[in-house]
């Protein structure tokens, strides 16, 4: 019996919605009377592994305030049909994450295809960037080697030109660059 009916107030189709909600409660929880405490009701339904959408439908049907219930049994039936089809229901507001999760469950093959494509694209991009960095490092090493060889050739003819050329050297072979050019100062300590 709906709360307004129990109080002896005027009843309408929403009292029938409450009765259907009570039957849904009994089917899902195997207990006759639904507790009015919503948290307790949710705990019991969660222990029975009832889907959150069905819990939302039961909550709306069992709302103590008639204005918060479905307007009639047809609206309740529409939500139950949507629940059965896996569509979104009117009794529940969905977060973006919930909508995405629902879509993912409904389109598993497409989701796996998209995830695979993204994984391949990310992996390919990382490998491409690593290859470019390796090629850049090889080119720099080759350029530095050429600078040192040119400086060695210039050393006997034009030591100042060799020294100027060594100013552009960015390699790691400090001992060879110092030995090739005029002494710019003391060698770095090792």
C-alpha cells in the first residue's frame, strides 16, 4: 500500500506505481516489505547483485512522495523496457563516465577495435620519435667527427682557423678536440 493510501489521502495512478514497485522489490530481494530507508534498500539490492538501473527504477517507483514517482504504470513500463533493451532509463541521470561505460559494454567489438587502433598508433608514434632521435644523434656524431677531422687537416696550415672550427664542436671527445687545436687552457679533470 502506498504511503498516501495508508494515510487515507486521495490516491491516483501513482498508488498503482507504488504497488508495482513493491512487487519489483519482492522479486529482486525476496522480501515482502521494502524498507523505507533508501540506503538499507540499496545495500540489500547490491547484495542481491541487482543492476543499478533496476535499483533506480525501484527507487522511483517506491518514492514516499507521490510527486517523485512515475506518473503512471505506462512510464514505469517504458523504463523497464528500456532497461531490458540495455538503453538509458528515465529514472536515472547518467554521468559522462556512466554513459561511456554503458556504450562500451554495448559495443564491445568496436571498443576493442578502437583501443587496438589507438595502441598501435601510440606505439608507432613512440617508435617513430625514437628512430628520429637516434638518427639525429647519429648525424650529430658524424658532424662532430667531420669537424674534428677538418680541424686536424687545418691544424698545420691555419691553426687559428682550426681553433675557430673547434668552437662549433659539440661532441664528447674533449681530449681529441683539445689535442687537435691550440691549447685553450688546462684539460678538464677526470
